[in-house]
């Protein structure tokens, strides 16, 4: 909502518990979708032989990656593959 067009609505959305909970639910759903996408990417990389990881290890690796939404959007597929491969080697050395 544009605050200039409707300042009262903008204030309500900013400070209302209901609106804050709606925003939080949307953030959590976005995080779940991002993690699902990363699991799918890791599965593809694993099938291609880029990484060697079992499906049940993906969540811990995703937490280790700390890949932000901005970074996911800004990297090309090749850059993402290189980034994940480098992080995978660092993760396995631990």
C-alpha cells in the first residue's frame, strides 16, 4: 500500500497485530519456498555429480550456506553452482 495515497491504512498495516502476523506468515512461507527451491537445486547438483550429499543432509547444509534471497536472485545459474560447490567443500572439511 502506498503511504501517500492512504496514510491511515499504511499506519494500520504497520502497527496492527493482525497485519504484523500476516506479514510474518508471508515471510515464513517465503522462507519455506526458498528452502524447497534450494533442496531441489541440491538434488539436481547431487544427481549431476557436482556434490555428494544425501537428501537428509540438505537442511543442515542449507543452514550452513546462509544464502540470502538477494544473492539467489542476483547470481547466474553458473555462479550459483560455483558458489554452492565452494561452500560444499568448506562444509565437508569441517
